[in-house]
């Protein structure tokens, strides 16, 4: 018997032809999955569509759109054990990248058909589900600047351009951060709390390698003294993301905790998973193993071996 799935499809995501995209998804999935297609509109959000599908008893929920659509749909799925499929068609496709899910329609559909799932952490920010990260300060303003037209023209570069614009008008703020075991106070330019983050989310990369299933959230604090320092800090964080090494600059801090309470003076805008979500204060806590998601099956790696060049080498194959 075929598995049943609700496909939540955002027709205005990305830069492709949405009708063509939907036809391709149906052509690949429908031979093996009983697909109920639900289209998001201004009045029907992905969250409601996913919740209704789960109430109907579908075997899996699939979302196709940008990070905003995926984040909305995931809201209903967190904590349910219903597997979640991702077909990214947005600008940044950060959630897919963080999980190693390809962002072409064909490859993403194949990941779902393979049926390999992984349980990863989720989080709540002021009661709002979060799968990627919350940005406070610089990142929040940068996302607000990366409007739809710029995103369509420049893709992921839109976020970087917005960030550079933001550096020109960077203003520090006072922050108080409370974890399970300490209270931290500092003057900073940006605070990012990540559950999962691709390397393109530069301001989340302080720890140099975010673990998706450790039951902890990763905080990066950026506090450069001036605009030149801000650019240098951003470049350093990009390098830590690329190499997996933790940040070493004095103006970058990081820590891991199960939960964070964050107050700022003055109040700062907060972006959760790419969408503006009001202003500080915020409370963010981790939901360990809160989401079951389809991921690529990892081929077993051949262990590296090099013997050539050793003196008097003899290798005999057994059997």
C-alpha cells in the first residue's frame, strides 16, 4: 500500500516556473506516494495546512518553498513523529543545506522516496517553533533589507549585500543573556542562537560546527569595536564555517546551552528562520529530537589507505 503524504506547495517561492515545478514533483512522487497537494495562499498558511494533514492521519508531510514555507510547515510537525520531507525552492535554502539535503527538485524528491530519516533537535523562540536560528541585531536588520525583489535578482548574494549595508550603520546594544547556569552581560552588535545553520549563515558560526542532535543550542556573540572590525569578524566567521574550527577573535564569543533568555537595551528586532518575529526580549529553548526529517542516505565511506612507496612492500590478498 502506498504511503500517504500532504504536499504543501508555495507557488510564489524562488525564481522558477511554479507550475512546472509542481508538475515535476508530482511526476516523481505520485507513482510511489499517494499525494494530497495543498497550495499556500495569502489566507492559508503552511502551518494550518500541515496541522490539518496531520489531523487527517497522513503518513508524512512534505513542504516545497523557501525557508519561510518550510519553517511554517514544520511548526505543526515538531513533536509529532510524522516524518517531514523538504523540497527547497527558495533563495537561501538554508534548512536544506544545514541537513545536507539537495536543493534541486529531482534530487530532493529522491531523498524522500529513499525513505531514510534522521531525528534532529528543534527549538521554540517565544513559543514560535524554530528549526534554524534566531538573529538579534545585525542579522535581523539584514534580513529585513533583503526584500523579495533583491532576493529574486541576486539570490543568496542579497543577504550578503544586505549585511554589508547593515555594517555601515552598525550600532551596538547592551545584552543580558541568561542560561541554566549563568548570566552574561555585554555590549554587542549581534547575537545569533542556532539550532541548525548552514555555513552561509555567517553570524551563527562561532562554535565552528553546529551539532543538529546534541540537545543544545549554539549562541554566537559578535562585538566588533568599529565597522572595519565588523567586516573582519564576518570574514573570520565565514572561515570558521568553512574549516569547522571555532572562532578565535576577541570580539567573537560563543557558548552552548539548553535554553537562553535574552534581554537587550534598546530593544532589538528578532528574526526566526528568516522571518521577522517582533523584538526582544526572547526566550529560546531546545526540543531534543523534536523533528523527524528525510535526509540523504550516506554511502559507507571506504577507509583511506595508502601503502605504495613503503620499502620492501609486499601485499598479499587473502582468499
